[in-house]
């Protein structure tokens, strides 16, 4: 794998990790501590899902509602 690809992939993974941490922080500040299942879902989510969940933080009445795939 070319060096550029490795660097690009590492940056993307780092950005995704940062987005997941920020979402978890926002949820914890609004709703209180998250459980292991919620944290696991956040950590394993793709970027599109993290963005969709971030959009719901201020309208939802619980962390579970934010992470609900049906919303």
C-alpha cells in the first residue's frame, strides 16, 4: 500500500474517532452517562451515521432516541 494511502486512511480514522468522541460527550452532557452498548454503537458507527445522530442530539429526549435507527 502506498504511503499516501496509509496516511490518508490514518487521518480518516482519526477524524472518525474524534467525531465519535464529540458525539459521546454531547450525549453525556445532555442525558448523563452512556452505557457500554451506547458507547460501542457510537465507536463502531460510520461517519454518515455519526452525523445523522449529531443532528438529533438537540431534538431527542434521550440518548436512546438519538441512536435509534428508526428516527
